[in-house]
C-alpha cells in the first residue's frame, strides 16, 4: 500500500462511511475547505491509481468504492507509526500517552485486563 496524503485520507474516510459514492456525494461531505470538483475528481483517480478505490461506470460518470478496508489501513498506519516514531515499541507508545495524560490509569488497567484475558 502506498502512503496517502491528508486529503486522500479524508476522501477515504468519506468512502468508508458512504461505502459507494459519486464525486459530487464525496464533495458534499467535505465541510472544511472543500476542493474544486475537478481537484476532488483527480484525488479520487489518484486513489484508484494507488489501488485504494475502484469504480462502477454509469455512462460518463463513475461511482467509487473502497478496495482497502478501514481496518486494514488503520493496522498499517499504526504499525508504521510505531516503527517510525516509537522504535517498534508499543511500550514507548503507551508511555507517550501516559506522559501526555492522554490515557487514564483506569484505561491502562482495562488494557492490562484485555491482555491477560487473551493469554
């Protein structure tokens, strides 16, 4: 899987939500700083070139749908982020969130319980 730009990720999130959509339907979902229709169409075609989406043709118009699931993309993104920023260490990732006070003691206990149950 090739890396996505922020705008491409935004479009993918919309396609995962809608499941199938025409460019005009994707455009309607973009609230902040919507691109021009032609620009969005190019972004969607780039996603198709990267094999993230495909389309069904209806005459001259296309309805796009994801080829990559949100879960598959999330797994890849998380694994790459941990490799790039936390030296392949999940412990470092959790420590970061604890130091930044983004995770509570209760949440950490829940994670420990999950780990122990899955052993």
